[in-house]
């Protein structure tokens, strides 16, 4: 009896060892290294795999994890005239239980052109060169500083960029975009997520079809648009165009002209330093100016508040129309700069007033439907 148990135990141990040996033998050991000169290009084109790029002094190193022996026939790692090529293109559909990972080291002064059909792409080192990465089904992360132009595109993931000194273009069809610091012009687009940008030292073009946009500071012009969320913008050094079809717009400061509109929210535009246009269909409008500038303000069914410096010289042209059974006996147009002469419409139920502040100047047109208009002094 004891002898039988020993035989069974030994057999089980042998089976485990054989199974582990067979399992280990299924995976190829892929490790390559190439001496390269600065300024070359790493070209990666792989299917169903993650790509992780780190720093390697004076060489390009390639290590592949999770690659089965039978798949290595479709793997090409070779040195080219301008750098190194890494390609994995199976001729037939393969089933990957564990993620294939390409761990690649490159010198700091190198260009990166990487594409994956179904994995994440991560660059966790600084790069002095161009970075062009694309994935059809994963996230893109640039952790180090890139000194050069950057282009990132994914169809199904998030994009996170730390620091770029150069032109930036980011696009995703199904995720969020997070950018920390850009020295250069930036174009950022997502069809299904939020956008958060801290600093752009240049011009910014940002749009999303299904989320919010938050920007801390832009030194140049900014064009920001969303079809389904709020806009929260800090300091804009140049001109601003901001629009949303279904949310609020909050702006801290604009040094140039401002054009802001929403179809379903409030507008809060502070410290505008130039000509402006602010309109909403279903909310309140608040605008504060740093000087005497022309502009237009309009809303349907909300409050309009204009804040001016005490020495501002502008002319106010205000009108409120009434609909249905709205009461028009009150005085819905008021000013802290002096008395307001109200005219009432004889054909259309409305009240209007045109008056000068501190002698008059650029004209600010204000219109409302069934709401109020207030002109106040800045504290």
C-alpha cells in the first residue's frame, strides 16, 4: 500500500515537472541589442502587443515577453540604414492568453515611430527627437520630456502626456486626454472623453464630442469646443473661441478677444481684455471687463450681469423682450453708474435703454428674453 502511494507521488511530481518544462519551452527567448548613432529611428509595427520604451545609452535593446516559439517565425528584429526595425506580423490569427510585451531601450537622441494593433504604448524616458505612436486598442503614455514634435493616436484608450517641447497632436476615439506641459502649438481631440490640459505655451485647439474640457493656461490663442460637457478655462493669453452645446463655460481671464456660446448652460467670463461676444439659450450670463471694449451679450430666460471698472467709458444698448404673460411693469434694466431711462415698446412687448457710462465709448449690446439686465461696478 505504501509502495503504491510512493509510486503515485513520484509520478505526479514527474508530471508537474514535465508540464512546467513544456510550458516554459513554449515561449521564445528574444533578446537583441544594436549599437546605433544618435538621431536614428526606432520603427515598431506589432500586432496584439504592448510596447514599453525606456532609455538605453548608445544602443537599441529589444526584449520580448510572452512570445511563443511558433510565433517567432513572424518576428523581425533587424538593424536598418537609419535605425532599428521591430515587426511582428502573424500571417494567421493567433490567440494570445497573456499579453505580449515588447520592452525596447533607445538612446535619448532618437526618433520613435511605433504602432500596435491592440496594445498599450508607453514611453517612460525623455526623448530628443520626434515621437509618432498609434494604437488601435490601448492607452498611450509619454512619461518623460519629449523635445520634438509629437503625434499620438488611439481608437480605444486614454492619452497621457507629461512634457513636450514641440508641436503636439493627440487624437482618441474613446478615451480621456491628460496633458501637463506643452511648449508649442497643440491640437487635441477626443470623441468620447474629457480633456485636461495644464499649460500650453503656444496656441491650443481642443475639442471633444462627449466630455468636459479643463485648461489652466494658454499663452496664445485658444479654440475650445465640446458637444456634451462643461468648459473650465483659466488664463488665455491671446484670443478665445469657446463653445458647448450642453454645458457651462467658465473663464478666468482672456487678454485678447472672446467669443463664447452655449446652448444649454451658464456663462461666467471674467477679466476680458478685448472685444467680446457671449451668448446662451438657457442660462445666465456674467461678463467682467478690464477696460472699455465693445461687445454683445444675450440670453433667453436668464440673468445678464455686466461688471465694469469704475472708470470704464462705454455705451450700453440694452433690450428685454417679453413673451406670454410675463410682467413688464418692473424695471428689469438697472445700472450702478446712474439712472437708466427706460423705453417701452408699442408694438412688441419690450423695454429698452441706451445710455452712456463716463461719457460713453465702445457700444455693448445686451439682449434678453423674459429676464433681467444689470450693469455693475467691479468691486
